[in-house]
C-alpha cells in the first residue's frame, strides 16, 4: 500500500469529490469493456445515504482525497439469495464493501481501502460485475473467496465474495501462510490455485468452530493440504504430508506431535481414500476439500481435462468427464463423507441427481467448453 495513503470517515464536503470519483471509475470500466456496471448508479442519493449512515469513507494521499468506499454494517438485501454456490459463513454478522472508486491521482487506493476494512472487520463480503476484471483481480489478491452469484435490485448479476480474518489464528502464523504457502498454489492447475486453497481453509475453519480442535492446526493443515501437487496428482497427498513434516519453520508454532497430526491430516484428505482419516483433523480437511457445489465440480472436471489432456476432442472430453464424475461422485462412487453431520450431504445428493440426468449434465458440460 502507498505509504502516503490514509483513510477517514466521509464528511459533507466530500460529496462532490466522491461523485467525480464515481465518474472517473465509471470511465475506467467502460474503457476496459465493462458496459454493464454502474449504469445510472451510484447516485448523489447513494452518497448522501452513505454519509448519513456513517459508512462513507475517503482515502487520502497527503491530505488530498483520492478515493472512496462504503463499509456497510448489517444484512445486504441483495445477498439473501445466492446461486451457483453458497455463502460459506451464514452464522456471522458481516460488513460489505461497496462503491469503491478513485480519481486516478494516486496508486494503491484499493489496497488502502481493503487494509482499513480488514483491520476493522473480521468478516467481509463484496460483489462485482463479471466484466470488472480489475476488481476481480483485486478481490483474489486480497484473499477473498468466490461464493456464488447474487442479483441486484435491477436484476443485474454480480459475482459474490467472502473474506475472513481468522482471529483464532495468531497474526504471525496467518502471515506465514499468506506469504509462504498460498503462493505455492500459483504453479498448480487452475482448479487447484489460490482460490481453491483459500476456500478449503475457510470451510475447514468454519467446520472447526463446532468441534474440540486446535484452530491453528486446522488452519495450517487446510492451507498445506495440496502443496504436494508439484510432484503430480497421484501421490500429492503423501507428498504434502512429507513437505509438512520437513518444514522446520512450523516448529515456531507447533510441537513435533502436532506437526505429525497436521501432516497426517493432509495425507488423509484424498477423496479416493477407502479408509476414514486417522484423526478429526483429517476428517475436517477432507470434508472442506470436498466443497461439493455441483456446477463448480463440473467446471473443475472440465478444466482438469482441458489442462491435462489437450489432445482430446470434444466428445472424448465429455466421455472422460462423465466417467470421472460417475466414478467419484455418482451413486456407488468412491467419494465418502466422514463427518456425521456433513454440510456436503445435501449438495452431494443434488450433484448425483445431475449426474443421473445426462442431458442436463451435457448442457452444463458444453457451457464450460471453449
């Protein structure tokens, strides 16, 4: 973040400046091909409402207003219905980041806004248009997890995201994972990149809330569960465990016995495992890794085929995907759920119904093919 930047609450004198920032940001959207966002919105009334509620914030550079955003406390009416996914955390109260804009006079406005929000809120939500490539990149960089699709009052679709501070985990351990572990996922296939790692971490931590476990051990086991993918997919779970056991940096936070439990949890997460995990930590990571959202599962299957079998034609890709989905997720498939109250039970039933309906499955497959 630019060191000259600071954040303060908005005041009445900011209204005109903020409207100009909206105009500038709208022009940037149009220049990048995003014609569907901020059409007749945000308005002066939106700014005045944000000011009255105390949610308007201004980013300054050396005392000069260069950006703005709204940090809104409470339930967002547009987030009540979500499709193509689900909110992972439905228990906690949240803040939402809206109407982020700048005037182009300083770099780092978005980073300053998100840094401020993260320091003051433990759970954040956000949404943006699918054509807003810049914001999509920012949200991923800031560690947000894509959760599905929400709809605005005018019917416009938006990609929805969540972020957690994970207050149960020490700050230096969070920094270690973010700086040293998460970047490892950049070298893996698109279905196992940073977004996947962060989603598994979030799901694991949410599962851990109701269990008698060490949240920091869950956090690291989830973060490192796939780090062995660099040696190949077949034995990646065992390689992940080996990497965990040999990473002496973990001794800063954990005993040798705890590191072994973390390593075993990574080794046990593989969906094809016929035996249950050795510990509750393995059960948690395995369940978190399942993340059975039907459309996401099909998309990941298609992407894996395209990345690893580029020589196949369209029909061969379909047959590969169909075989994989039936063998892993179909009725009698090898995937098993290890927690008696698994949140994956209902979506797994939904996925199995989709697999049984090959016509609908083929249409979804086709929508993901180039």
